[in-house]
C-alpha cells in the first residue's frame, strides 16, 4: 500500500498522523453502526466503511465474453489481482 508522503510542519507524514487515529476512527464508525438512534443510511454507511477497510471494496460487475478460454484468463487475472490486494492489506 502506498502512503502519502506529505508531511506536517514537524516532519511527520500525514498518513502516519492519520494512522495514530485509526482505532478511534473505527470505534466511531462502530458507534454509529450500532447506535439504534442513528439513521439507517448512517448505519449502513458506517458498516460499509468498516467492511471496505477489512475486506476491500466490493468488486465491479463485469461483462464477460462468451469465449470460455478468454473468460478463464480474465477470471484468473482478476482473482490474482484480488489475492494480491488482500495480501498487501494484511502486510501493512
């Protein structure tokens, strides 16, 4: 995963600064998601944000060709890319 290289006045990267607030941000999202007084839209939005960070964003629907060999190659490439994204997320 590539992180921002922009720095604050004291030399800390913006990404590093944001990382220090990750637990609080997730806790806030969980708070919205589990609060029965939150609107349904807010609860779903918070749930989606949590799932996106845990598992990555949901895939796009693809229009596949009728050629079986081409479909298999496309699927293999998509699957390989998805595995790489998941592995990269676990390493960071």
